[in-house]
């Protein structure tokens, strides 16, 4: 009986030690495999709330990303421009949104591909791209002769996660 009890205790200790060894080896082995250039095993997808959104935009034939957004509930076409500091609306689009800056509001100097110009600063209550929403987004209104295409600039992009890879622009929020 005493030998059986000793054998049981030894077997339990070996099993516990083996379990710990395999647990640590699995973790360390994963690290060693990563250091040696092996690909990690796929992890379970992260849990996200129902409000989490991902939008994938594909570039056009020129490599540009065009998007139909909604500004304060109204449709507006934009060119996504990571080089633009601000969202930029031409006067024609701003007027369709009910935004009519006075001449004295055009006090901000701009530098665009079309040269130096003036802009009026406005705040857009809501800018939405397929469910990804940015509220209280700063924007410039720029005269039509200085801006033919609306630009979705960094005052939108800086408030969402975005990545660019092989002709795709992925927006996440």
C-alpha cells in the first residue's frame, strides 16, 4: 500500500512537471519560432463591439480613392487625400450643404496644387463614410476656381484608423 502511495505521488509530480514544461515550452517555442522567422499561428479574431466598422476602398485607374460620403446627412463626393491637412469643400458643394461663408471668413491661407489661395474655416457636424462617422470635423471652404474636387483630408482620417496596401485603403473605427 505504501509503495502504491509513493508511486502515485511520483506520478502526480511527473505529470504536473510535464504540464508546466509543455506550457512553458509552448510559449517559449512560439517565441523561438518567431525569432527564427516562422509565421505565427493564427490567433482568434479580436472581439469587437457592434459599433465597430471597417470600410475598404479600392483605387481607381489613376490610383486615387474616390468616396461618396455623407456630410450632415447629405451626399458629397470626395477624393481621399492623406496630404490634405483639412477636409476641403469647394463653394458649390458647401452651398448644397447650406454653408455660405461671408467674404470676410476667407482669412486662412492655403497652399494647394493649384497654388496659394484663401479659405474659410467651418465645422461639419457629421462626416460619414459607410457607417464610419466623425463628428465636429474641421473643414475649409475653398472657392470653386481653386478647388474642383472635394478633399477628404486629415481632419477626418486622423480620427479613424486607416491603412493603405496594394490599391486598397481600409478605414476602421
